[in-house]
C-alpha cells in the first residue's frame, strides 16, 4: 500500500509536465521565438516548483510523522532538511 496521499496527483502532474517539455522541444525545433520558448520554460519551472511543494508536504505529513512515531525522527528530519535545501536553491 502506498502511504503517499498525493501519489496519483504527482504522477498526473509529472505527465503534464513531460508533455509540456516535449512541446517546448518542438517549439525549439521549429525555431519559435526565443521569448515564447522562455515563457514556456518558465511555466514548466513553476509547475515543478509547485509539484515539489506537494511532495514535500506529503513527505512531511506521512513519512516524517511515521518515522518520528517509530523513533527514527532524527535522521529523517536531517534528510528532510537536506531535501528542502535542494528545492529552494
């Protein structure tokens, strides 16, 4: 059983992002205006940031809470802090 509540939502969003990236590639191949390509890249970056927030929240709500209940909170919180550092770079 998957303990991540938003698993289906994450997969759906990743599929949309994947399609969007393919669209950007096609735009580049067709020589579309740089500004238009950059706008689309910015949209994908925002979608990835938003997805990161969903995953971090899900991780906090479930994985971290479960680890703390099991007495393994220290290492898990350390790993979570490291993940946050990568997301906010």
